[in-house]
């Protein structure tokens, strides 16, 4: 199981999308067990789109969770979530934003003071 971090952007998007606390817990648990799940999104520096079922809708009508996992020495970061019906793909602006966040996460986790001795 991998540690999972829910970013503020993810929590805010989950509330706006109508994701219940139980669904959020299930998403976190599933991602923790499957940190490399989902399809890589081109041009984002390793950000992935994971398709997960919404209660009573299945995967095809479910949620899209945008994650970033930079390796086993880092947690999986949940960046945002949206319902499939809200959009089909990330806009160019959103791809740029998640790419910037992923790069900032990588930089933070590779600072010298974080290195193991």
C-alpha cells in the first residue's frame, strides 16, 4: 500500500462534484493499492487519469481522478477529480496546471534535506 495525499484542489473538486466522504475514502484506498493505475496524460510529466465507478453508475459513468506518483519514495498525490459527464478530457490549461503541480511536487521531494542518509 502506498501513502496517498489528497491535495486541496482534489478535496475542493470532490466536494463540487458531489463525491461523498465514503466514496472519497474508497478512492483513496483503491489508489493506495494501485498507485500506477490509469493512463498517462501526454505532456504532463507523469500525471495519470484513473477511471473509477461512481455509486450506481459504473466506470463508464463514473469519476475521473487525476493522480501523480513520482516513485516508491513518494506518496501518490490526488490532484483533482471530475465526473465523466462534466468533461471528457482535461483542457490544455488544466493539463498545464497539473503538469506545473507535478513538477513542484517532484522538486519538493528531491530537495537535499529529504535525502536518506
